[in-house]
């Protein structure tokens, strides 16, 4: 597909920005001669080649992708009222709660005076934000706490307002049953508020019990009540990802086994999904978030559904029975191999949940949640960043059990947390011995590593497991934040992935999301506050490759060698692919050098009279290497596409590629 969904709409704006560079005024004196074999198609490129990795870090789920605006909505945090302020007569209770796995609720009682108030007030995630004219669905499970009917008043307020009232919008709800019942009201905001509050007053003498106090935008992705934030999902869909890995990451392991992500807790009725401790709230004391928990409102059903809707193959990751090894040196922290059966059963049950018939236990639950047809799960990752002999020892019984019951499921193992070294070299042969279909490699590395890895996969075993580059990002030395130069080097590395599509079947940048007020880790692909989001340079690199991955590799050489930033190649990296469905050839050239370079690409294997019929060029370029897009300037660095009519009728491509530039050509032949 032509790269026009976002580029054409923004090209004019991007051409005017400080980082956009045209060919005008760019000169180079050298000549870099490529040869592209257009006749012989190489390896098939997997549909899963480029995708997404989600982990609930940086407030990626609650406070991010998951659109719930109420923090601690079921009063289940270890400090039951964290996120809430109370006034008047408020009591936290656990007797007779409507949801067995969320036993806490609050009782609001008469304050004892007509001019006093009882109620609760929620601070949300960095504020309860609202936008003028937008609608928000408030819901609560409630019951009368006495013989008389009760009334509550729900308000969205702006405590910083200089107007006569703090109240943005309000509504009354009559609680008219002694049985627990869900009450809902839609509130239409009358103003833009970043750091608002949700306030619930008792508005009657009769007491009332409240549980699962919730507030969602009405306009979520696909309009779902338990929905996802629309702008963030749209950013994912616009990449055209081939695979979606979830839910982590280190949260799969947990700081201890009790805090590991357990998929069965994340499905079923949303009100009865138990709270989980998020290991990222205490991992970095220098960026400490004691109120960072997982409501599981965004659970495995929602992940599968999201994968389907953005066109990506789901790749769930489950615990192998090892807690995070970075945080646990003692073997006592892990499950003994002989006691792994419940974990193995979780893996088998997950496959049944995704693919099983409605007559099966877990297939029935999937259908009851709204998806009668199977999700057609093809991949399952077992373990995240484990290492040492304990990992293959734990993995082996999982492999045996899944192979026996579900032989068509492709299993993903890991090579540990390092991109090379002792553990990496130990685990790769172990993964081959155990019969893993793919091996997950992770590398968060500085500039020099990415510049040195252009040939990384050229010498990999073509008969071994395939590679899943599951977590990677360029972490600049001394500047571990998003900036254009890091994205440029990621693009350079990705040409080596693409050239070796017979070995590399998947690749996903990480992490995906970060809240500007709640991050622990950077760089990240998409940043946001409560109402806005921004797509970084790394996002646009990922999108460029994902939307132009092709169906088959092509051989393209620079003076007889792959262009991989090798000595004498002027910092050039390159790859070429063919897209059979469109009959289009795609060439990517990354100039990591500080100088512009002349590039010519001779088309070898043309039939008599065959020439370029039409061509386009897309560039991502910026002279300010430390620059990136921001919430206040989201279009600073964008892909710029132009049709290049001067190439029509030619048998070669030619270009002066500016310094520090990602350049892509698309052309077809007559």
C-alpha cells in the first residue's frame, strides 16, 4: 500500500517545519553504486515482520490505553482509599460486596447536619480530564443501606476554576433498591479541564453503598463501554502492524510470583477482575509511583480483540514459573519444575480461550464475553527475559505439553536480556534443542551498537529457530530520551532485519507507550498526557517499514556487498523488497553519515524495453539530531513524500541522499 494515510495529509505542514529538507541545496561529490536484482525474488517476508509490543509500564494501561478515568475504582488498593479523598461519614466495608474478588465497597452515611456533606472525591490519573462538549459515562454499582431510597449527586469539577462554581457538569442518581444494581448516567462536559476531579455526594438522609465507581469517555475505540482510548488505538492501527505482543515484558514475571500477570484474572466480568500489583511502581525508586496498580480492566480478551481490530497476529506471553531474575537471586523465588503443572495448564487453557469451541470451558467464556468465533491464535511466548539453565529446565515441560495438545501453535522462547555474551550464547542452542519456533532477542543499546549491527543476521543459522527481535530501541549515550538520531539508527538496523527476512520473522520496538507525567523508562514510541498524544520519530520509522515491508526480499549490493554501514560504505545502510500484490519495488537507503551522498541504483534483470514507469520518494530527515516531536509540536519531524517524475523511463534510480536521512523509493516497471 502506498504510504499516504498520514503523509499526504501532513506533507505540506512538514515541508514548512525546521527539520524538513528538500533536495535543493544538497550536494555531494562521491558516487555510491548499488545494483538491484529485480528479476529474482528472494525470501518471503512474513506478515508478522513488523509489529507492536505492549507492556503496562509508564502508565501504559490504566492511565493510558485503557480509558478508565477513575483510579482505584473498586477500593481494592492495599490502602483502600488511595486516590480518593473522603468527607463526612464514609466507611470502607467488606461485608456483602457484590463481587467476590473485589470485596471492598464504601458506605456513605448522613453527616448529621443539613449543612454538612458526606462524599468521596477521586483524583484520577494525573487529574480527571475532560474536554468541552465531550460526553463521559459515569457508572456505579450501588444499593440502599437502609429502608429508604437514597440519592447521590455526581459532579465533574475543576478545583482551579476562577468562575463562580467549580462544577463543570453534574447529575443526580436515585438509588432505589436494596440489592446491588448498576446505575449509569452520561455527563456532557462544558469546559476543557486537565486536572479535574470526580466528586460523589450523598444527597439524601438515607445511607448508600457504592462499589466500582467508573468514568469513561463515551467516544472510546469502537464505542465500547469498557473501552480503549481512541487516539492511542488509532496510532497503533495506522502502523499496520503484523503482530501484537502482550502483556509484557517484565510484568509477566512479576517481582515475585504473586505479582506476575495471570491471564485468568484478566477475563470475565470486568467488575470482578481482581487488582494486581504492578512491579513497575517500585522498580525505580528515583521514579517512584506508589499508586501504580493493574485493574485488569484491559485484559486478555481486550488484547485479543484489539489485535483482531488492528489486523495483527496476537502473541501472548505467559509466565514460565520464574519470577523476575533481576530481582530474585534465590531459587526459592521460583516454582520448582516438578510443581509447574498449574502454570502449564494455564498455557493450555489460554489456547483454548483463544481458539476453543464454545462447547469448551474457556471457549464458552470467550463467547459469553462477546466473541463466539475463535481468535485464531498461532503463537505463544513462554517466559520473557529468563536466563541460565533454570529457563530451559522450566520451558521443556511447557513445550512437551503444548506440542502434544496443540501441535500447530508456534512457540517463542528467549535468548535472555542481552544481545550477545555468555547467556545469549548458551540459550540459543538450548532453544534449538527444545524445538522453539522463534527466539526472542532484546537489545536496548547505544549508538555504536546499532551502527555495528548491520550484518548481525547475515551469518545466522538458516535451519534453526527464527528470530523475534522482541524489544529494541536505540538508547543514546548520555541522552536516553527520544530524539531523531536514535530513530535514524533504528532504521539503519531494520534494513539488516529486512535483508534477512528468511531468519527474522518478527520485530517490535519497545516500549510502546508513556505518560508524560508517569514514565519510568524512555525512549518510548508514543507519548501522551490525559487529552493529547504524539507520535515520535521512532514511530514514523516503524510505520514506514511496516507499511512498506513487501512480500519478498530482493538482492541489492553496494559495490558487491550488502550496504550495512561497513568500512568504505559512507555510513549507508540499505534493503530492497518487492510487493507482489501491487507489483511495486521498494528501496530503503539510510544515510547515517554527517555528509550527503550520491546514490545510484542500477536495475539488473530488466526485460527488453522495461523501464521505470513511475516512482515516489519518502524521506524522514532532521538537521537537529536531538529533536523529536512533542505534545506541543507534534509535526516537527514527519515523513515527506513526493512523486519523482524524472525517474520515469529510466533503468536506474539516482538520488543525493542528505545527511542523517531515512529515504525510501517506491517504483513500478512498465
